[in-house]
C-alpha cells in the first residue's frame, strides 16, 4: 500500500527500531509511572475525519508525511525526542501530548492536524506546540532543534501495503511530480520557513539557526521561565504560488486551531452516547476507535463519495471484508448514513455509471477473494434489515440473481458441493476449502432470501431457499465428518484439519454467521480449544499452526512453531463465548484486548512475539478492523440480536457494579427496533429501567443475570419473579422496570487495571511456573519444568489446582498419584497427568512418552 522508496523506508524502520531498543521499560514501576501502553513502537495517526491522508507520528518526535520527515531534538546535545508513551487530550481526543523532563527542564509537546478551512479535500496542516520550562531553582541552558529527513521519490505507487503513499488527486492540487522531483533535494532554511526550491514544507520560529539539515535554538532559562515554539507542517508541500493557503497558514495561531479541533471532536463524540459504562479505559477506547474509523475514511475527488480504509498507513485500500464490519458497526451506532457511504463502493459500475455487479476484487492483490461473495450480501442485507432502505434494496436486488448464478456456477465446480478451493492468499492461509468461506456463503444466502421476501418475489424465495437448504445441509454433513476426527474442533479448512491458521472457524459458526446451533457440542469444543491452545497473553495468536495442532504438541510436550499475537482475531472467540453464556471469559478477553492497546487506545493487526518485545513491526497502528470489532463487542455485551431475539446485558464487568455507578444504552438500533435502558447500581442491588421501541419481528426479549451475583429477589414491573436460579430471564416485551437484589456478590478481581497488573507481573518477573496463555488465572494442563535421564518435574501453570498422574497407561483422576516431587522415570515408559482445581474442574491430559 502506501509506498516510499525502499531504501528510505528501510531507514525509517531501522530508525524506529533504534528508538524501541533505546527505551524498553526495565521494571513494573517504570511502566506504571505513566499511562500504560502495550506497544513499544508508538505510531500515531494524526489526521482528520475524511481527510485522504494523515501525519505519522513515531514515538512522539518524528513527524512523517509521504514527502518528508521532521524529527524534533532537545537538550544540550540535541538528542532525538523518543517518547514511547504518548497521550491524547482527555485520553480520547486526537490531539497528542506528552512531557519529557531532564536536568531540571521540562519539555512539553502537543500536536494536532486540521485541513485548511475544515474541508477534508484541502491540505492537511499539522500544528506542533513545544513548551520548555525551567522547573529548577537555577538558570538552565538547553536547546531545541529539528532535523529535516527527505522521504520523497517519484517511483512510489506499487502494491507494498505497509508503506507511505499520497493520493494522486490530493497531491496534484498543490504539487506535481515533475517539478518537485527536481528540487526535493534542494533544502533551505529561510528564516522561519523550510523550503525545497519553490515548495514550502515547514514553518518554524525565525530565531532557529541552521546547519546542514538541522536547525536549533540555544535557550538560557531562569527559574520558572517558559518559552513556547510553534511549528506548522502541510502534508503536501506548497508552492509559492499557493498564496491563499500560505497566507492562511501564516495567519493561523495554535490556540485558535486547538480550540477548533477540540470543538470538532467533542461534537463528533456525541454520536457515541448510545452506549456508556463506568470504566474510563473501556470508554476511551470506544471513542478513539470511532475516531480512528473516521480518520481512515477518505473523501474522493468528487467531494461526494468516500472510501473507508483501515488506516492511512497500512492496508490503505478498500477491502470488502473489512468494510462489511465497518458498515455494520456504523449501523449499530445509529449512523446509517455513514453505513450507506461505506457500502457505496460495493457496486461495480459500467462506463455509463450504471450498477453492473458487486465488487469482489479489492485490496492489494486485486484478485477474486472467495470470502467476498457472502460478505457483500451480508453487508447489504444487514444494512437493509436495520434501516428498511427500500431504494438501496431495489438496487441490490437487481444484481442478486446474477450473484446467485455465480454461486451456483462456483459450487458446481466443486466435487464435494462446497464453496470451491482457493489459494492461500490470506487469513486461514491454506490451499483448499476454507471453512469460513462456507460460513460466509450460508450467511449470504440467508440474507438474499430475506431480501427476496421483502421484494415479494415468491419464485426467488422458493428457489434460493432450496439452494440454501441443499448447500447448508451438505456443508454441515461434511463438517460433521471432520469434527468427528478432531474431538469437536472446527478447523480452518475442510480438507486436512491440521492445515491452516485459525480465523473464521474460531467463531464456531456462531457470530455473525448463525450457521451452527449454539448448543451443538462442536461449538463449545471449538471455542475451548482455540482459547486454551491458540491464545497467548490472553488474546489470539496467529501463524505457525492452528489450535488443534498446538493442542497436540502442547499435550505431548513438543515445541510449538513460532506464532505472533493477533489482536482482532480474538473477537471471533469472544463473541462466541458471549453467545453461549460464558460471561467471565468475555470480560477476561475484553480486558486482555485492552491491555494490548497503546496509551492512545490504538490496536494492531498482528505480529508481536508472545511475551517478546511488543513490536508490531510493519503492522502500523491504529488498525481499523480492530477498532470496529471493539465497538461491536462492547455493543453486543450490552445489547445483541440472536435470530429474532434480543439479549440485554449478556456480559458486564463486576468492576462496573458499584453503588452509585450506572450503565446507559440510548436508542441502540437493532433488527427488531431500538433498545434503551439504564442500570443504576445500589448496595447489593440494581435497578434496570427500560424504554424500548420494538417492531413486530421481535420474538423474545432476554436479560442476563451477571454470573458474579446470586439473586435473592427479582421483581419485574412490580411482580416477583419466582425462579431466581437462572442465567437469563425471558422478559415481557413491554417490561419497564426490573429490580434485582443479592445478598452477596462473588468477589471477582477483574478490571483493566488488574489486567495490566497481571500482564506486567508476568512480563517482568518471568516465573518458570506461570500460565502464559492467559492474563487472568485459569486452569491448564500440567507442563514439564525440568527433565533429565533419571527424573522429571511437573508443574501446574499459574499454580492453579493440584497435579495427579499415572505411570501405568491409565487415565489419571483425583484418585491417582498426587504430584509432590520430581518423578523417577528410570523404569517408566509413559506418564499421564492432569490438573484438578478447587472446584473439581479437570484439565486436559498431558501425555509424556519417555524414550528408553
């Protein structure tokens, strides 16, 4: 994607790596001295809603556009600003800030980006304010400087997905390659303006003196004296002929632009009042995730249409699979126009501008992507189901018959009647039948039938229903054959269950697919195996092998292949646990996901080595799919659809249940109408007030009882509810008030701060007997601590429960030998061992075949 010259990009990557290695936190105390950030290589997306580009800010001090970089320097020896932990104003507004302190001098940097005239088509200007204060009682000498780094080259537009790029029409408003390529190496410091020939690239304070590619100012500060310096950097260098834009920049003040930015983003945040819970990090990430999506959306040259992307640095393209989720999330927030804008590029048009087909070739590969067939139909269908937009339905429906014909032709090519084999282009990374592709096809067919019904096309309803029944029945039959060989685990592919990496299969066919019944034994098995054997640091891992292979290797004490953490893959499992009622796992996942965000609430795609250097490498943050799926999860925890039912409070954190705190859901859109309710927590009780507006399609309304309370009284609209020993209550659809009291709340040490503590303790202390799969305490199979030719030592990961074992080939139970000390193995061929926790729950069995 966004590309710069390879040698230059390599320089930047090396520069970032140098910064990382220079400042790895060495202690828990150091990490907790400021806002926690998982990432060691902070990259901020400093942009604006719908602007085609954004400034990349690396570790606080390197500001990079496609054309150049400005690296800030400070102190007597002018060293690079290298601040890993960067904050946002109010912890969610995209104005970055941080402080450095050295030798009695405090350095404060704040930066924001706005387009000229607040028009996203116009040049994006980054404003930087640096304040330097002498906080000592003595006079202090110091320096402030900046270094110019040229990045531009004309041979940049190749499909290298992780590199910088500038949208051609956006660039061409101010700069042309031919003239700029002649002067980009002619750098001059002109008394407050940095230029490249006739192009202006930076405005800086006039008192800065320059030498080669560095400019700086000497400062002599008396006690408590402060000085401020303002810098202004257009994303696209401006010709001298751009007098209007240059005049605007020169007249602008930092304080004015800051106020404009604050007012704008606070106003945008009003759209998020639909959901509110009482925990700052949860809400900060919710808001930042939404802002990251807006910043990654690009206005097109016509000023009317838009392209939603993941971010402005990585995957800077339109992707069908990503946008299906993005559109759905906008609908969940009641932003239906934003959803419709997101779906517009799904239409492929002919030369006359007429709808011709659905887009199934997007992204860096520009090849047919086999998962797109169902994702397109689901994206359109869920939008229509949510909004009832008849005009869009008719446009979509005109193309559906040909789309269904494509389905029939594709399936006819396959000798098993499945969605055909494909090449390992992404995600599951196999050559063969992808389980997830078949999930998407079934979901797409279901929404095609829904749209046919609303178009009163009885013939197509009948025809497509028969296709759906035949295909889904065959698929489930084929899947059952595979899961019979895998102890219920649904693998990534439909050929060899050991192939590929966990992806959509990790959903167990539940969300958003609803392909497999939640009570099917394969559902719980799949979620358990993926969570127990493909998680590390409490979130999903990716690459190397799938969870089934990982389980086989772990339980036979074999070495695992190298894997990287994958942030948003986790949501497949978490939403599955939400649906089957495993509330505690959902909350543990929520906090583990949050632990892996930056101090600016940004998530990544994948790459960090588990318990390694927390380096996302070229996978630049913030990642849009992570942002969208985070919003989706929080919404689903509070209100979600399941078939034609609505579920409220499917999982809430015990941290939120404190006297005086509240949860708010305001006019949250669902397929069955809008949901509004508030929860006020008192001492050992909660009062839920409902103000719902359902349509006739709602079949059942459920509210879930938090797993950590034992209700002593439940009253629904003044009427006592007799059965208190339930996980959820079927409510009358007209319910207005629910009162739930409890005598004791089960103590649950769950919150974001506690999750951070767990992570830091494991990361810095590196105990040999810790459980490194999850952050929170959890049961796991025994592991080998030490082994030699005569003896073997076992341990229970995290010191949870007691180890029992056998040496005669029998399956271990609580009545087997209790492990107390190392086992003499001189005459033993096999050991089988389990862990049993205090509740009687039994782990999987470790099997050690000893070579003799």
